[in-house]
C-alpha cells in the first residue's frame, strides 16, 4: 500500500483532484441484442425463410459433413469467424425443426 503524503514524488505525486466520472459511451453497447431487434429478426426469418446458401449448408449438416459446411459458409461469407457463427446458427435451426416435429407427433 502506498503512503499518502504531500511530497512531489512517487505514485501519488501531483495536484489532488476528484475523478471526473463520465457516463459510459453508447459504443460500448454495440453488438448487444435488444428485445426489439431479436423480435424483428425472428419475424423476418419466419416470413422470408432461409437463403439458398443457408439451405445448402443445412443439408450438408444433416448428412454429417460439418467441415464441408464450414468451408462452404466461409466461401460465401468471406470470414472464418462468421462462417463458424453461421454454422452454429444453422445447427440450432435444424435442432429447432426436429424439436418442433417431435412435439407435433
């Protein structure tokens, strides 16, 4: 623990001031999902369905070609991280479809 004194050297040197506490920037919230955005995205997905490349990706996942699906998504989306995220999303969609089919029986 540092010694607190009025000397002009060390860790606590300089004029003593109170911290200016500022409001957090809005940019820190960037990327977090709001309720409204989530609802709108679900609604759009329900109305428009899946894109052709997403359907092909789901088909690759159904036959067990996970790596091929990742490579396909990577080619279409241009980025490894986005491709991984899209593959996970498609796997979730397949699971949701299976769950809905099981509940319907």
